[in-house]
C-alpha cells in the first residue's frame, strides 16, 4: 500500500516537473537570446516560413509581463487582407476569415527572411539610449514588437515599446508614466535601419 502510494507521488512529481520544464523551454521573452531562439522555433513549427507577409506583430501576456503571448502575421491573399495569430495561452494557431478587400498587392517578405535577431540588438540599443540619457530607470523589457515591410521598398521597419521602472521617487522628465513607477519609451527604425526614440527622450 505504502509502495503504491509512493509510486503515485513520484509519478505526479515527475509529471509536474516535465510540465514545468516544457513550459520554461518555450517561454518567449524578447529581451533575451533564449527568447529570440524560442520565437524562431515557434515561427518554424507553427507557420510556413516560406509564406509572404506584410508584417509580424508580437504581443505580451499583459502590461506587467515581459512574456509574449501572441504572434500575429498579416498578409494579402486572393485580394483579401488576412491575418493569422498563434496564441501561446491556447497553444493554437487561429485563422479567422478575412473581412477586408485589398485593391493592390503590398510589398512583402517571407517569414524566414525577417531579421528577428535585430529584435535583441534594437532592444539593447534602446536601453543604452535611455541609460545614457538618464539613470532614473531600471528593469527594462520589451512590450509589443512589430516588424513591417516598408510599402516603398523591400526593407523592414521595426517598432516597439520599452517599459521600465523608475528607481527613485519624484517627477521624471523622461518616459511616459503608465502606473505608479512604470514608464514607457517608444522606438522605431527608419528606412536606413537606424533606431530612433519617437517618445520618451525628446523632452528638451
């Protein structure tokens, strides 16, 4: 009886351990190399890497979490504007019916040709831009990220927000206050690929 119960306990512990390990390995946090690797694995396993898309949008679980919850692709097919999204919460690729027509075929790129490695590079540069300007903030993470094919060329443009916590009390001239000590900084890349801060550092 005791041996049977012990076996059951060990089996449950092993099962829970496997679940936790599995969940950890697929977690996507964009400001880490592991997160970018897991993003690429997900794109490969859930989407056709040869598919031509106009943009890739990445959404967080919520504003308080650096974890990604949804990956969305946008494309035009059969003269219709279409979008598919993969939900990490449901572990399912959703393909809603397209509802809007497109009178032209916009520029696009294959998913495999999107430079996802640039996400981490841009993040590090964005944090450096903030910390070189002010030492008021810490605990940075990406909140939302989009890679879009430029409508006039074959280049891609990146846009994203960086959330940060203010480490001291008092008013800050930098960033946009969200709640309490949390602030937002917004960034884009231009046609040449140069990163610029569009909101949060241009106070003077």
